[in-house]
C-alpha cells in the first residue's frame, strides 16, 4: 500500500493508494500510482491527475467546476461531476461526464434537470451508478458507461 500526501493550500490530503480494484489510483510506468483528485484552483474546483510525487499529469476544468473523480476499472477513463458540488445553485445543475485518463475528450453523459453526483463504475466498467436528486426526491441511477439505458433503482 502506498500513501501520498498532497498539500492543497493549508490542507494536507492523505491519499491511500491500493490496488486498482480497491482504490482511486492506477499504477503507471515506474509503478507510481496516479491519482485523480478534486482541487480548488482560482476559486473553481477542477479534476487534477497527479502522480504520487505530486507532478501534474492532466487537468480537467468545467464551467462551474469539476469534482468527484472515479477511475474506470481499466484505468483508461475517469467519470466525474461538473457544476457546483455544494448543492443546486443558479444555472445548470451538476451532471456526470467521462474523460480519458489524460484529461482529454470529456463527454457529458447526463443532461437532466436534476442534481447528478458521485459517479461510481461497475467492476466490469460497463455501467456507472450515481446519485440523482430533484427537490427532495433522491434516487440511485445506473446507466451504461456511454450514458445510454438509464435505470432508476
């Protein structure tokens, strides 16, 4: 098990990196884990992909912020949320997106008038589960990894 300490402003974030199936890290070339974290830069939350030494590998910004990164089981993609991560606010509500691990090709998978949050991949990488809320109605939703076949549980 590897532990990475990342300094974000005055807060130290301890990230425990386990095997790919159990954590948010992906081993790369020199066996250092690669971490996807949400960090606030210039007042906006962004997804940063960094190695265990803190070297920036990729970043993803979205209007209104990006947060809640979740690695696909194969380590090739990251699901995340765009928008305000503190609750429904003026403008578009947070939605679920997927990008390549290098920060490219961000694709919006949901486009609902709902607050969609906390994506999580199925072990085989074929589905994404997430929370969805409108007003006080909350539910868990599962969809294909391409955004199709949305099912409320």
